[in-house]
């Protein structure tokens, strides 16, 4: 059961007095001088807390876990360990116009507003609008920071990696991202668009001509996409030093899988990079009406299922979860909303069953299903692989599907996923999941096909097996051209960023 966090916070807020009177000093002594008064406290959380997702730890629990692992949650930007819990978000991509001015403003205008992990854990310490920042390789160079961060994917950017990632060329790329003109991204999040817009306007005015907006992605929010992709964000890893009580089935990863310089990150990097994280951003356009039409036209035919149920089953098997979030591994034929909404059960599976052969059986979950490709669990043996994990922190964008779009099976307004993944090593994280697992027709077994949701073969047709539980060798061909899969991809270049710790911003990037 979810805590009535907002009510608790409201009571606290009323007792605490008027918001504008509040001025909290950061507990981190290193940052005391740099961080000014926080914005007024809020009465309603800026994060969402869906039943299907595990709760965030309380401040007390996270602080205890962090102290045992020597992690400083006051120094880590709030987005990195939180996951897909944003209510509304705006990505503001900028270029640095004047390095000296920008550094000064970074220290005086941005740093005091950056939301830390600790602050996000309790409504009473959350700001009205959450702000985080990350820099691209060209952005660090623009700030005269020439140290190598030891990550070639970050240094090169995704535009250079285009062919390797199986993307169908740059034809769908957002033009502003071609080249190296994007120096960084500001992440604004809140519970209302008005809050975000006010914060953007106020920061723009404070920053003056030191930087310029290159591109922004907004209209973001918890959009109920009528596809099996609705319940994104259920399964994120539990991070040692942050997640106090992992849910059953949650992957347990070292802090160094997500945070640079922490235990488990074996790459040598400059000391100032400690507690930062690499942020991979992808704007993934989704053609939802077209996707739904494909499901309607290709139901899985099984005795006892209506055509509509057969269509739902196909969608659920492509993702590996039903619309409710229930995993097909535990609910193979019908959705089970109670299972989907229960974080103590909806992640508690390994694909292994005593009555089936793990290496061949696909009656429950296809090998190609999105969640099996991106987290193969027992397929790679036990204990589970602990290296190739990411913290997903994206958000759906765009409007609901309109009646006209649904009736015509044609998208007229763009919508999709603003994909964000944090990791300490892009080659082990996003790039590995995308390239070595999702894009490989032979992972986890020969001939299973690519991931039907995100796998790509440079625009070529994709043949997938295992989607029909009654015939595991039956092939499903996902076409290219204007199909929903091809144009699922609308990618951004130079979209790998580094989200530094607050002390790195203070001691290295703004001086
Ligand atoms: C439009 C694109 C995408 C859609 C619609 C999508 C949708 C989903 C959905 C519905 C889930 C299941 C809910 C959950 O476990 O949180 C999921 C899980 C996941 N996705 Fe995606 N996703 C997309 C892109 C990506 C990309 C680009 C990657 C990384 C390369 C990725 C990696 C993962 C991972 C690691 C999981 C969790 C698997 C697990 O722990 O069981 N996704 N995604």
C-alpha cells in the first residue's frame, strides 16, 4: 500500500509555517557556502508514485543505506537514482555562448537550484520545480575541461555511433542534434507545466546571454499510451547504498554500476567525476495508433481467446508485460491487474520454471520480448548478471491518441518516449543493452530475432520468432518504411551527457 505522502507533508507544511519563510541550509559542509536558500517547500509531491512501482526509500532509510556504503546522497543529482517517477518534465538543451559568463552563472544561478537525491525523497524538502544539469563532451570542452572521463561512447556521442546502434540512418534525427552544438541539458520537473514554465523563464532571465536554447522537448507527462507500453518504469535496479529494501525480483547492483567512481566502477577517471553518472538521452517517437492496428490485424489465435484478447496477448508478448504491468512470465494468457499493481509480485520472476526447459520454452515469455532482451535474468545463469544494468529515468511525451487518430490508425501528433538512462559506463549500460542484446537476432538464442520494441537492423526487415506461444518457430516479420517500427526511431545526436555531482560543479566546472 502506498503511503499518503501528500497528506503527511501537508500537515508538516502547515505546522512548519508559511512556505516563503523557509530557508534550508544544505547539510553537506562542502556545499554550505555555495548553496543558497531553497525555493518554498511544496505541499504535493512533484513525483508520481504508481502502485506498480516500488516506493522510493524514506530519507531515513536511504541515509542509513548510504552511510553504510559511504555514499553522499546530498552530492548526487536527484534524477540519477530516482527512476521514472517524474510527473511533468522539460528537457532544455543549450549551447554555451560565453564560457566565462556561463561558469559564473553556473555557480551563482544554477548550482543553488540543483535538486539533490536527498531533497527528492521527502515532499517537505522538494522544491517547487526540480532542476538537474548534465553536459555533453563538447560542453565540457567549452568549459575548458579537457580531462578524459574514460568513456568512449560519451566522448564520441551517439551521432558517431549511429551505424553501430542499428539506427536506420539519421533521416529521422532532430536536426538540432546533428553535430556537436549541444553543450548540455537542463532537466526541469514538477507537477504542473506552469511551475516548469515559470522556472524556465526565471532561469533564462538569470542566465542572460551566457547560454542559448538549442532545442527543448516538453509536452511531457504521464501519458496513458493505449499500448502495452503504458506501464514503463516498473523494473529498475535496486542500488546498494540507496535502495533500502529491494522488491522481490529487483536486480541488485553496486553503486558503481550507476555512479562513476563508486564501488563497482572499475575504470580510472578523474577524481572530480566521482558520483556523477552518464546520461543517455533518446527521443523515441512511437506510432501508437499504427501499433494498435498491427495488433488488431495479427491476433494470436488460441482456443478460448477472443480476437481482441489475442491482439492484447501479442502486444503483451512483444513487451513481456501486459498493459497493467503484469509479466507474461507469470500471467501467460490473460492480464492480471492485481499482479501488475503489486510491486512485491510483479517483478518476482526469472523466466525459469520447474516444468519447462529454460533454453527452449517460450510458452510464457518469448526470448525476444523487450524485457527479456534488456534483462535476461536466469537466461544468462544464476546469480543474475550484475554488470549490464541502467537506471531508466525517462518519461512519456505527447498527447493522448485522439479519436481521429484512433479511427484512422494514423498518428497526426507526435508522441513517444523521452528515454533517459543513467549508468557509470555507457558501453556496459545503454550501448550494451541496445547493441549486443536488443539489436542482435541471435541473443539470447540463435534466430530468436531482435527486440520487437527497440531492436533495429539499420532499417532492414526484422524477423522475430517466438511471439506465438503455440508455435515457437513461427516467424513474424516487422516491416520497415513507414511502419510504426521504422519511425519509432527519432533520435538525437550528441545525446550522451555527464551528470556531475554538485561538488564537481562547484570545484571543477564553474571555476
Ligand atoms: C519507445 C521505446 C521503449 C518503450 C515503449 C519501452 C517500454 C518498456 C516497458 C513497457 C517496459 C516494462 C516495464 C518496466 O519493467 O519498467 C520496459 C522495461 C525495460 N526497458 Fe524499455 N522501452 C523502450 C525503450 C528502451 C530502451 C531504448 C532501452 C535500453 C536500451 C530499454 C530498456 C529497458 C529495460 C532495461 C527494462 C527493464 C527490464 C527488466 O528489468 O525486467 N527500453 N520498457
